[in-house]
C-alpha cells in the first residue's frame, strides 16, 4: 500500500549518498509507509524539474522518495548513456530500491523519466519481486521518427503493475502507439495522458496529485496477474 491516507506539508529534502547511490531524499513528516525510487532521463540528472515536482507530490502524500543519479551520470556530468552501461545503471537502481526498502515499512515502487523509466521497467522484468509497482514518465517507446524500432522486447516478461504518463506531443511515442503496445505488458497497466505536453511533460507543471499519485495508488494495489 502506498500510504496516501493523509497529506502533509512537512516535507524534508536532503542530499543522500550511500555506497554507489547518490541523489536526494524526500521524507514526509510522519514515518513513511511506502517508498519510491525515481531515476532521470538520458539528458538530465536527479535535479530535473520534472523529477523534483513528482517527488514532492508523492512525498506530500506520505511517500518517502529517493530521486537518484544513475551510475552513468555519476561518471560524467553531461552526455547520454552508452547501451553498454545499461546493466550498471540497473544495478544502481536495484541498490537504491533495497536502500529505500529499509526506510519504509511496506511497498517500494520504482520508476523514472524516459531512459530512467525504461531501465526501471527492464529491471522489474528481470526481478519481478523487487518492486511493487513501476511509474514510467514519458516512456521512450521508440526513437523519434523511427516507430519501427520499438523498445518493448521485455514487456511480455514485465509482471509488475505499470503506470505510464505520456504527453500528447511526445515524439518518442504517440498516445495511439502507446495504447497499441500496452497489451504486450504481462501485468495490469494504466496510461494517463497530459494534453499538449512533450517528452519533458511540461517540467511537471500539471496536476500531478490528481492525474498521477492517486491513480498510481489504485493500480499498485491491484492484484498481479502474470497471465494478462
């Protein structure tokens, strides 16, 4: 359970570093019931406006949130990740999830923006029991103008409830393309669209609590069915 029974303005944000994990920890005033790990996209870091806005929105409803810099970003401040480094990025995400699990009493959720969300979903497909739900912001369904190069090879083995947030003007995947591909996921899914938003999802300038936090709670609590 997400632990969204209450809303609190007592949110503490602090830098966090432990082992190979580096980022920022959002802690609600009362002890958190659940936790969420958020990873950034290929061209940003854990301080992106979108990640900060999403982390604040969840934390205000009692969820501990760790937004972390992926290992590739810790090695260099700028530039995209290399496909060869993707397993290392997933290893970093796994360590972050385990750290957050020690700080929360129940569910732990995983996700991120674009590349960070994609690696989160791959990790969840590789380790189905690691996270209780996946939050995917602007999933990069395919490279821009290359709709034939779908990034869905792991979706049939993704058994974790998956919540997608997609802008209606995202060149990495249209709403229609997402709707067509989602049946590939072997778990409950939900797609929320942000009207007029591109790949950056308006930098988080939309009703995150209404459109994301509460619907994500409902999906994360739905029973898993690997046969869907």
